[in-house]
């Protein structure tokens, strides 16, 4: 239990640092709105004959929960990564953050899919075999995206709090 308390205090301290700035709070709101809107509107606009009313009527209850969870993770992760990039611009760190944000965003898209046809439409650029693989393993990809997002938030928090010897943010003092 003490390990979880340490993790929560680490993340909480990073949130306090990042979200003490108004611009990062606004960025969090924008990231949440963008993520949620994209997850719901992309299938509406990419599937011929689909409407928002129809989409909402066929969406299962769990897709709303997943949409909220992943949009919230994006709303936390994007400002943290922006803070890190602003404090210490590094191509390697920028790529790592972008990869984690991308994983969370892709998981958000999969959480919005109520049917296999919708996922297939979103994944047409990958071909039939890859699309069938993704459809059959959707739950695993959603779980992987959640884990990657959580790990990214934790590692971003360690970076912000200067508790990572290899990736300290120079402008932030520890403690």
C-alpha cells in the first residue's frame, strides 16, 4: 500500500506543479474536448450514411465510460508533456511523449467503436488482415493503451519532479 501512496504523491506533486499554470489547465480542457470529439465524430464522418444520432443510439454503455477515461488521460498527459517540452526541449523526450499520447489516442478511438464495421472503417489503411486482428483483439489494445497512458503519466511526473536521474527537467526544483 505504501508503494501506491508514493506513486499517488509523485503524480499529485507533478499535477500541482503543472496545473498551477492557467495555460496548462486550458490545454487540459482542450485536450479532453479534442479527444472526446474526435472519438465520437470521426466514425460519424467516415462511415457513409452514419449520423451522430444513430451513433449515439448504438453505442454501448461501456463506450461512454471508456471515452471519458481515455479523454481524461489525454487531458492529463498532454499538459504534462507540454510542460516537460517547454522546460527542456529534447527530441528524444519529445518522441517518447508523442508515442504515449498516440497510444492513448488510438485506444480512445477503439473505445468509441460500437461495432466491428466501425473499427474496420477506421482501420482501412492497414488492410484486411490487420483490421481483423485489431477487431478480434480490441480489448487487449484498449487495456494496453490504458497501461501505457498510466505509465506515461507516472514517468512524466517523475521527470517533472526531478526524481529521474536521466531525465531531469532543469527549470524545476525538487522538493
